[in-house]
């Protein structure tokens, strides 16, 4: 939910085609993405293009890194070639609340399909690219606002510093943290996220934009998703090589089998997307806090 100032800034830049994306911002990440794809191909698949169970954590984060680079490339693409103007018309025609609800329904359907085809390498990667495209398209607006207000580097550096601190704490206190990360808490937090989002939509519909409310909402979402990020990392750390190979053999034969445990299946697109999604939410809410404070 944007302030009147931000809406005015977006409308002006979209109307006047004031898009300034440098060559290095677009083409250098493309080269990096190709290198990452080669690394993924060499490390995550056997000769028959079947997932392997070696270095599961490393392979998952290779996918995460590649997803983040692709996210950046697509964001620059949508801005450079002015595709982001189309969403403004849709929001104006159906309203921001209806747009958000429609987006949630569409995203839920895509994620359902994504998890339904975990054992299909081609479909999984295709849906992963579509999901990354959706997130990058939506983030294009936030990126423009950050650029207009000279906040992009500040937001990015703040998030990176925060993630480094979380990583350091996790490294030194991993046993304690893993012990207290509970699956029941994970599910409860997902319900809380849905409740907070709906409450935010209702509040905005009744009272309109509020700077303090926006900051509080973003802080709540960030705290929740830091926990979810740690939980998603824990789920990968809990996959052992023997259990992975067992799941790989059973699920590739019959994904509907009761013996097929997809939690242990090395579906790197799905496993990495959960972490990618957490990071993008943290980036978005960090941006919202800085933008709200700047108004």
C-alpha cells in the first residue's frame, strides 16, 4: 500500500517513460546467471538429468543465488522495456484491494501446481521461472520508488547486513536454534501471516494510508519471515543422503505412494523457492519501512 506521494511519483515516472537502466545492471547479471546455471547443471544432476543427493544444502543455495540473480534480471527487463506500465491500468480498473486478492489466488494456484510436479524436472523449472517473474514484476514498482528516493543501496545494504548477522548467530548457536525451531510454530506463523495481511487490507480499505501502520505491519512480517527462513533452512539441513536416495527412488516411480516422502526428495527448485521467497519478502518489507520513514 503506497502513500499519495509514492503514487504520484510512480504515475509521473510511468507516464514520462523515465526509465534509466544501465548496461551493467542488466547484462552483467545475465553472464553471472549463465555461470550459475552451468554450476547447477554440473552439481545437481546426473548424466540422465535426474536430481542427485550429494551436497543438498550447497545445491539448494546455488538455486537460491541463481533465483535472486534471475529476479534482478527480470526486474531490470520489466523496467527497461516498460512492461510495468500494464499493471497500473489493471490496479486502477479493479482497485488495489481486488488486485491483491486476485494476486493471492493466482499465486496460490501457481504454488499448488509447483508442488504438485516436484518430480518433473522440466515443469518444476518452468514454474519456478514463472513464480520468480511474478515476484520481480511486482517488485519493479518498489525498485522504482527506491531509485527515485535514492534508497535502493541503503535498503540492500541493510538487508545484507541483517542476513549476515542472522547467519553469524545461526552458525555459533545452531544447535540451540535448531532445537527450538518447531514445525507447529511454522504452521501457526503462516496463519498469523494470512491474518496480518487481511487485517492490513481491511485497515487500508477503511482508513486509507497510514505511515505508522505501514511500518508496524512490515516489522511484524519481517520478524515472522526471519523465523520462517530459519525453519526452511532447518528442513534442508535435516535431509540425510540415505533418506534422500530412498525418496528419490520411491517418488520417481510413484509420487502418490505412501512411502514417498517429498520432504526428503531433492526437488531443488521447490526447496530453493521457499528460501528465495522468504528473502524477497524480507527485501520488500525492508523497502517499505525505509519508504514509509522517508515520507
